[in-house]
């Protein structure tokens, strides 16, 4: 499994910090590291060493994406976490959407200092999503509407045409598998958790937060509901609030 060349904004980021603590930042399903560059640099300014990997099959092409699955994504993130754990006594995790799902799975298996879950996909709005374990045997992909926004870079437009202009049942079924693993492992999560969701998120409903709350056992958490943020919480109107809340949470 070898990816083709990724777009520039999908380049992984590793920033050395000075406070002796590390943060693993995980982007979402069909996402890319560039969505988190601003957050990563803000964390680094606070002294953290930040690792922002690119998940296999992401940031390149749909053809690459189809050669990967949940095992590849989870393995890559586990390896990234272990690399940090070998060097630092304190490792925290920040994850968006599927990245939040992966953060929960890691937290059920390891012992991160703290976790920040941004729009964690423990539930999704699209009802078709829950049929994908069966649908994937009949449909490879379906076109869907995606329109570039003013100011989008050429990289983002490329990724939009490759990834966000299609429903991909087989890949969505891989996310569904991770979701089920994460739900099952919630009882084993002991790391203090920040849960951030948006009222107007078109992908992940507020129900996702409720599922996490009910599943966590004797685990401290804080939940914040945003009012104006899109699914990618670190790119919307309230992005500075999101970044500030994440930093405050990790600094506790």
C-alpha cells in the first residue's frame, strides 16, 4: 500500500516543543493535516511537541483512499502514539470527527494524559451511513454535491473533487467499524475528556456527546456546545474559541 504524492496542505507536521509534553493531533475521515495547522502551531506556542500525521489514503486521491481501511488508519495512529510515548511522559490527544473516534480507541488501550474530542463521530446524521456494511457490496460510490467556498486553495479544491464529491459506502463502512469499536471501549477510557460539538454540525449530531457521556465510567469530562461552527470545528467562526478551549484543557 503506497500512496501517490499528497497535496501540500496534506503534509504531516511535527513541531518540537519545550515543555516536555506532547500532543498527537488526528484529522478526520477524508480530512487532511492542513485543517489543523493553525491549532498545531498554537499548541506548539504553548510549549507542546505536536505530531500531526496524515492518515493512509488521505490527502492524495480517491484511488489511494480505496486501498486503505480502518485497520490501516488505526495502526498508523497507534504507531504515532507509541513513538511519542517512548519520548515523553505526558502525551495527550486531540481528534476531530473520525480522529475523535480514533482518540477514544487509543484512550481505551493506552493512558493519554488528556483527550480533546472535536465533533467525535460516535453518531452521524446521515441515515445511509448505518446501511453501508451492506450497501458496500452493491455500490462503490455515488456522486454528491460539493461546491468550493470563496478563498479555498487549489489543494482544497483538489481534495474536494477527489473525496468530498462522492459518497463511498465501503469507506464509510470502515468508519462505522471504528465507531463500534470506540463505543465498546468507552468503559475503559480513563483520560479526562473534553467533548466539543456544534449545534449546526451537518455531520455529527449532539447525540454523539450523549453516547460518550453515558459510556464513560468514573472519567472526568467537560462538554461544550458551540452555536456557529461547521463540522470542522477548527475552521469555522468559533475556531479561536475552540483552539483556546483545547489549550486550556490540556494545560490543566
